[in-house]
């Protein structure tokens, strides 16, 4: 599975962005998908995930109520709608694919990673 993230950019605090992650291959629906982010000098951290098949969603506490993850299996794409953005949301955002339905908040659950897209939120 190859993943291509897009949609990052510069936005003012309070604004919105929608990230997309397009996957190659015909097995997209068999993978749970996640978004992680990494700010300069910090560890890569979990943001959100959506399970395969049922489509259960999971969020980090820091983004709950502001971000929404969704997937379109017909388009082999996962999205991250980000609203009410804050300067602390500034990071490189990565999408990833996991062959499991559990422990999706852990990086080690994921087998494939995209290249990342920069999100910068100005105050």
C-alpha cells in the first residue's frame, strides 16, 4: 500500500483545513487508517483513526470535538477535517494504514506510512 497525503497549508487560528490521504492498491478497505502528527522536536503522536469494515472512529483528547476522520473506500481515500485550528496543531501530519482493528493509537500497529503534509496555524 502506498499512501499520499495532501491538503496541508497555512491557516489562521480558528480556521479549517481538510487533509486527504489517497491509497494505492485494491485492498484499502481491509486496512484501518490513522492520522498522526509530529511537531518540531517532539515525538510523532496519534491524532485520529478509523477502523476497517465497521468504521469506528478514535480521537486524541486534544482534537476531540474539532477534528473528524472519515473514509471513502470507493475512492481509496481517508480524510481528516480539522476545524477550530489552534497554533498547537502546527505539525507535519502523516497518514498510515494498519491491518488490524485495535490499538490504533499506537504507531507500531501501522505497516504503511505516507510522506506527510505540513499544517501551520498562525496566531
